[in-house]
C-alpha cells in the first residue's frame, strides 16, 4: 500500500508541476478513444441495415 501511495503522490506532483503535459495527455487519451470508437462503428457492420434480422421472422 505504501508503494501505491508513493506512486499516487508522484503522479500528483508531476501533474502539479506540468499541467500542460497532463492536459495534452488527457486530450490524447480522449482522441484515441474517440478514434477507437469511430473505427469500431465504421468497420463492425453494426451501423448497417437490419433487414437480415427482420427477414427471419
């Protein structure tokens, strides 16, 4: 538990000393997740027509 607290304190100090870097990393993570979501929606086929489901009934 002590190692975890030391890591948390180190991360907190790093964010306090470099807020622009923390903001850039947060923006990069959000952009990466948005790109991953867009890739999934475009290439998964789930956004296509659903006639194949209705034709079975």
